[in-house]
């Protein structure tokens, strides 16, 4: 009996010691976080920038600040991006803003913020995505337009889209710029691409898509071979914009020629899309470098700005390979709240609400700091052993895209070490759904 009680006593002591050590470790981790994070006072733009000033040292030598989002339908994420862009423009000289929308609609938005053409609502409708058709993004566009309208701001903000999933606005832009440099090329391109003006590409057969792709590539080569004809200052920009739009059209054809329902075809198409998006961001940076603009804020989903995922090669990893330390990726995460997404099963747009205050999630440790909005730079934080271990540990991170399955949360919360994905993180404890109009 004495032996039995001795064993029980040892077990109880062990459990108490383990619990105590575990608690002490969590407390030490929380204290380390508090010492390394940057508290953010608000997500609202126009609220002053004093709390963001510590970021200047972290971001001072970057060319691309890529900011993700843990969902496509969260109000606070969009508001924080607006405020972040305000900071980059007013304090760090950024003048190029890019979003995960197609290149043609990006030019429609640029026409609005630079020249007042159309309205913010119509410009955002051109993107075809619910992710940008909301009041939060509209307010950011209005701020950008107001900035450009201020005569004291000599350097104007420019907007670009770097995606290629749609081309309804790209085709007229291609005709416009070709018409400015060569009427015959404009006519030839319109005749060739006529099926895309009047039909969904998915209605074309594989042979028709392949034929269209080959002929478009040949016409693009013809355009490139005539580059010297358009080298004057008057025509150079029009030529480059014509070539840029031609690239977007060819990317669109190639991307939609890979459609399929199998996992391998999906991965192949997804990787091709991210490859094209990385190429388009590089083109934007190279093109604008000649004007003296050499820094971009990039807006996309967490996955696209990230570095690592098994079976996928995301835009972030490709840009990191090109720009090294000059590319800085910021992810978003949250603990609880609401967001818009398409139900994976019914395909109906709806508001979902989740609460993941759970030790398996990255957000759990941020929750314990009692700081509702914060920024953490991974490189400087990793000098602390506890934080290095935390950021190197596999844990669930919210990566909710356009579709969500509330029956299987891990579908959009993969298990990864945070430092394999991003350079830094913005955490917002509680969120609400974006205001879609």
C-alpha cells in the first residue's frame, strides 16, 4: 500500500511540475513577445502615424512590401492595409500600389485615381471580385484620389493589378495602346482575339485555345521585333503598355488552357498563376523604375505573399528569389470574428464567425499579450530563443481564401511554422466582416 501511495505521489508531483513549467514557459513567452512586438493603436486611416514609426527602421531598405490577408472578407484587414499604405506614402515615399486584381481592371482604377475617370464604385466593379467590392477598399481609393488631386503632391500615386484571371478590361486597353503606335497591328490583334471579345474562353475547344495561343505568341513576337520603331520618347510608354497588355492576354489564355478538376491540374494552374503574378510585379517595378518610382506596396492573400507550401510555388517565394531582402512579406492573423466568404458546399456568399482561442493556433500566444492589434518582425524577434522556437514551431495559421468550409476549419488553417511563410505579422484579435455593396 505504501508503495502504491508513493507512486501516486510521484505522479502528482510530476503533473504539478509539468503544469507549472508549462505555465512558466507560456508566461516567459508572453513577456518576450511584449518586449519585441510593436503595438498598433487603431486600424482606422487618418488617425495619425506615430504608432507606426518604429516600422521605418524595419522597412527602410525594401523595394516590395507585400501585405497579405487571412481572409478575403475582413473589414479590419482592409482598413489596416489602407492605414499602412497611408504610412508608406506619407512617411516612406511609396507611390505604387498593386492589388490581386487583373491588369486591365487595375488600369481602370488607375484612370480613376489619376484622372478622375468614372467613379470608385465602377472602378471596383471592374475587378469582378467581392474581395475588392466593399466600402473599405472604396474609401482607400477615395483617399488615394484625394491625395493625387492635392496640387502640393507633385509625385502622384499609381495603381496596378497584377493578376490575369479576367481580360474584359485588358482587351480594350490593348487596342487603345496598339492604336496609338500602329493601326495595322491594332486591327490584326482585334481580328485574332475576336473570340475572346465575344465568348467565354471556356467555350473554346482545347484545339481552339492552342491555336489562339500560338497565333497570339507570334503576333507578340512581331510587336517585339518592331520595338525600334517605337523607341522615341513620345511612343515608348505606349509601346510598353501595349506589350504589357499583350502579355496579360497571353497569360490569360495559357492559364485557362490548364483548367481541370484533378488535384495535380489544380496545383499546376495555381503555380502558373503565381508565376505570372510574380512576373507582372517585376514588370511593374521595372517599368516604373524609369519614372523614378522604385518601391511597391503589394496587396494579396496570405498564401500569395508567402514563401512556402508543399506542392505549390507562390508569388512570394518567386519574388523573394529575385529581390532577396528587399522583398518583405507581412501576413495577417486573428483570433475570432466574422468575415465574408463563399460557402464551399453551397457556393453561396455568407458571413462566417469563428473563435480559435486554442493553443494549437498561432493567434493563441498573441491573445495572451492582451494587446488587440500588433505587429511582429520575425527577424529581430528570433534573436530571442523563446520567440525563435515559437516562430519555428508548426501551428495553425488562418489562410481563408474566397471559399470556406465551416465543417472543416483545417481546410483553411494549415499547419506551418510562421517564419517559413512571412517576414512579419499583423495580428488583430477580433474582426468583423467587410461591408460589401
